[in-house]
C-alpha cells in the first residue's frame, strides 16, 4: 500500500462531470502516477475503476525515465491493454 494516496474531492468530481455534460463532451481518460511501482493497475486501481469506457493512463516515476502505459478496466475486472500513439 502506498504511503501517500490522493483522491479527488467528490464535490469537485461532480462539478467536473457536470461541466463535461454541459459542454456535450465525454470522459475519455483518467491518469495518475505510480511513484514506486510499475505502470500497471494496482488492486486499488481495479477496485476503484468505475468508468469501463475510459482509458486509464498510468505513469510510473520509479526510475529516472518515466514509464507510461494505458488500460481499460472492464466491469468484470478484466484489464485490456490500450496502445498509445504519440
């Protein structure tokens, strides 16, 4: 378990979703960092993956060169790798 964990304030999250809806947009991705582990969905990431259509972009900063990987996490807890194109 990480020594520090960050979460979005539920009121700010609701405000963001209302703004997305009002603009006729949709949530396509969510990103966060893994300071000391690989860029792969942790048990916590999988448990809190409530948006199966979103791409979860994970950035590992455990080494001097950041590692980036992307996934879709299905409602069945199945992890689908997504290829990112620069």
